[in-house]
């Protein structure tokens, strides 16, 4: 006899918004903007509806920010282009989590520009 167990996922837009906002820990403390969303995503993705999509987007965005930052360091030697790139990355890393927090609280899907697809 086979039995099917269905897991019921709850809708929790506040947790989704908190997950997006937790990226700003990097701006405040210098670390945690990748670790905290990763922990929330890994522990709650099976319990909260939509957290898997939001979590993957956040992790991909944070890893992309790290990759862009590492790639811009050698560009500093080329006429200071790396400094402009780092300023742009900093603005993007501060503004996009806020925009996607508002989207998540309204039940919309996140959209992070210039994000590599590390986790699909």
C-alpha cells in the first residue's frame, strides 16, 4: 500500500521580505549578506511558498556581486575604471534588495539585473 504525503507550504511574504532585506547586512557589518539569506533559504525553502525562487535569486545576486567585485579589482590599475565599477556595484547592492523587498511584500517575483545564474 502506497501513501502519499503532501507538504503544505505556507504563504509568508514577511519572511520573503526579511530574506531580501538581510542582504543589507553586508552594507552594515561587512559580512552576512550572503550567509543569512543562505541559511534562511536552506532551512525554510520547503516550508514557505516562493522562498525557493526568491532564495535562489538572492544567492545568485550575492555571488554575482562578489564576482563583479573581484573582477573590478584589476580594473583599478587601468585608469581607475575599477573604482567606478565598485561604486556602481555598491549602489546596485544597496538599491536592488530594497526594491525586491517591496516586490516580495506585494507577492511579486524578484528581479535582479546583471545576475549570473549560479544556482538554477
